[in-house]
C-alpha cells in the first residue's frame, strides 16, 4: 500500500472544496474562520507537538493529516461535524490507499476533537489534534468587520494578539501562551467561553505524558 502524506491529501480536489465551503457555511451562521488558514495551522501545530515529544515520524505525519482534515464535516453541518468529518475523511484516505489501521487513527482523532460533541483524547494523534485546534485563538479568525456588533467569541478572539503552543520535552509541559489586549476583553471572558476547551487540553496533554499550562500576558494561570 502507498504511504499517504499530507501533501497527497492536499492534492485531493474535494478536500479544499469541503474546507472552503464549510468555512463559507459557518461564516453565514456567524462563526469565526474555519478555512484553509485554520486547517494548515492546526496541521502544523499537531505535527509539531508530536515531533517535539519524540514520536515516530509516521505518527507525526498522521497527526498533520488529521489536523488538516479535522473540520471538513462543517461542509455538512456544524452539529456533529467531528463525526461527519471522520466519515468524509475515511472516503478521502481510502481513495488514496491508506491502510485501515492508519485510517482508524486519523478518523478517531477527527471524530473526537470537539468538546461540543463530548470528544476526548483517544490516542496520541487525537491528543495532538485537540491541543492544536483549541490553541487557535486569534484576531485573524474574526470575520465581522464591525466591532460594535461583536459577540463574545468575536470580542475574545479579536483581543488575542498572539498565541503559541510551547512544547518542552524535558520538563514534559505543553503551554498555551496568549497575549490578550485586556482593554478589548478581560481575561475572565476567555475562561467563560474556553474553559471546556482548556479541560480538553489538559486531558490531551496528560495522554501525551505532559502537564498542560496556560500563560496569559506572561502570567501562568494553569
């Protein structure tokens, strides 16, 4: 069987269609950006998390693939998009000839990446995907051009000027570092909407044998 890479997945025409249209549909519904920028960034962070923790090269690549495909289910519906996306990813990966055991790892990660659907870190790849996805909080994701009509999610995302996932393999820590403009949104607003996601990140880090830490404006809060 062929060794399926992220580059091969990106060359499948329907993948970009699913990501692009899913992003458009969510934009119509008032959600933040979930397009190719988000897909590529999540893919990169998921890859980097496992790479820095010394995981095998193939597992690192599977995390990158899961990261890129994780939101294609939005082309169907935001509701249960993780599970829908997993089934859609199965079709893409099977068409590329990926072995069943690798497909299972990727679709298991995709199907468990979202807290709204009671996802959990079922594998190292799933853990890396969760950490990568939940760390993408940034003003570039806000689509609403009118700040006077921002909802809570828009306001919090727009207030985040910098976000970075720092992996320390020696200390066994995974730290989400944020810089938040508190004149736009108080730190408490971040916790109001992202507490569930931070719990997911903590469990995901534990799955990887690490502690999860959160630093906002150079102050460690978790």
